C-alpha cells in the first residue's frame, strides 16, 4: 500500500473539530477567561474611569462583582447549551441570553462609591447621589475584632446609607474620614459589634 503513494500524496486526516466541539471548547476557554475577568475587570474599570485626585477612597461595590459573575455565567451556559443542541430556537434563546448578559455586564461596571474631602459620591447604575459633608450629621463606625467594619452615614434629613469596609480601608483612609467628620462638626461614633 505504501508503494502506491506517489510523491506529494499522503494520508489525509480529518483534523476538523465538529460544531458541537467548537462550542464546548469555546465554553471552556470563556470559562477560564471569565475567572480572570471577574477578578480584575470591575475594579480596573472603577479605578480607571472614576479616578479623581480628590478621592480618599474609591470602592467597587460587591454587587458589581456578583452581577458581572452572573452575566459571564449566563454567556458560558449559553455556549454549553449550543454545544448540546443547535436549533433555531436554541440559537434565538442563546442570542437573547447573551444580549441580556452584555447589558447586565455593562451595568455591573458603572457603580462605584467615592469618599472625597468635600463629599461622598454613591453611583448606582443610572442614579448618582452626592452627599456633601455639610449635609451629614452623624457617622457611625461599627466593627468587630478581626473583621471589616461598616460606616453608616446619617444625613440632616435622617436618611441613612452604609459603606462596607474593604481591604482598601487602611489607617490613612480611616483617619481621613474621622478628620473630615471632626472638621465639619459631625458626630462620629465608633462602636464594637457585640
């Protein structure tokens, strides 16, 4: 049989991946890429687009990470679905899910909280609220030994909002919040959670 092969002729192997295989490989690659994206993209976007020299601290809300993770998971599951079954209906469902995921992913990247010398900015999706320090009447800092604390701000009209501490709250940031409260005659209460 080998002597029948002429120069330039060879045995052709079928090295193409099936459509099902392409979707499964895409899903695996997307899953691995998603792990990196979840860890870095929301924080990087916040630090890049919302950076301001006036910021004492700039925070990415935890809900951003959850929403971004859910969005990426839906895209991953859509690719797996297409790996198992490809009909007009599954293509339509997967397309709609991916579009909703992209919209959800976008919304997960636009929320942030910034504590500045003159104000506190809380941006939630399409709503941006600015609280000047002059409108804050009380700051309550609650903590537990070995755990991260929580700041609760009470405005002059008794509205309360909270900011959970993260690892980014160092001594400098905590001192700055205390100093700003003191400079603006804002009552600062520090309380251990029991």
